[in-house]
């Protein structure tokens, strides 16, 4: 395995909660590991009501040493439906 290998590609991913989207598939946690720059996962916004934290998880399928993680965020502004 090379250092640049994306070991999370198409693995099972979950998140604390998923934003209600139409269709629902556009907000699923697995979108974060599909290697498609046009898709993303969307969790329920934090800080509203009692939710003060969030989490996202990917099952790599085995125990591995991970030395680098890349997370890309998108700012949707006031309109979360984009």
C-alpha cells in the first residue's frame, strides 16, 4: 500500500444523524467516501436544540495505522438544500 492510497473508498460509513434531504441518498454518510467531488454527507446541524456535537465514522474493514486524514468541508451558507 502506498502512502497516497485512499483506504476509505467505498467503505461503510455512518454519521450521528442525517439531514432530511430529497432524495435522501444525497445526504448519506457513504457519499463522503465515494470519491465523487459532487456528493457529500450532511449531518443535522450542531448547536441547535440539544445537539452539541457530531461524529462521522468509516469502517476500514481491518486494523490499520493511519497517519493522515483529509477532510473537506463545504459552506452551504443559509441555504442547506444545495
